[in-house]
C-alpha cells in the first residue's frame, strides 16, 4: 500500500520559518536540531512508551526499536573524491583503502561502519550525503 502524503496547513505566522527550513541542507538541519535541544533542554527523539501488560491472545510483542545500525554506501554519486575523503575520515583507513571501498560501491553496496548507535549513524549518513553519496542505514 502506498502512503498518502497528508497536506499540512502552516499558519501564516510560521510560513517564513517553514520556508527557510525547507531550503536547509541535511547538515544544517541536524545542527539546528542540536542547538534547539541544548538551548531548550529538550530532545527531538520520539518519546518511548513504557511497556504495558502482555498483549492478549498470544500476539507477538511489537518489535523493539533498533539500536545498532550499519552504514552502507549504496553509490558514490558525482563527487567521488569528496566521498573518498569522507569514507577515509569515517573509517580511519588509508587513502587507497578508502578509494577501493568507494570504487567497489559502483558494483554493489559497501559497508562503511557496523554496530553504530542511531545518533552516530545519522551523523555519518549526513556527512556522506553532504559529500554526494547515496547511503542506507540497516
């Protein structure tokens, strides 16, 4: 089933702010969220509900939220050199190893980093996408 995108009515008093946010890059948005969280002492993460009684009828419990992610380079895009630099920085590998990893992404997805938490995975994804790569989190 395809999800329908719900049209959101933006109040006039927020129209300029929403328009500015829509034009921001992923990195700028991530930085803005961090600043707002620190300034107001809040978290942008969705609140987690406490587990209640076991579901009736023997139904399986809801899947737990994923806590460990694998960052996968799906494609290097048009800015290959920038992506190589980002991969080198993230993996702490040498230039040749980073280049080989990026080159291999042309024939199939390549694992960049495994076992990272949600926050780090998002930051790594944003960094690679800013360099021009296509990235998946698994």
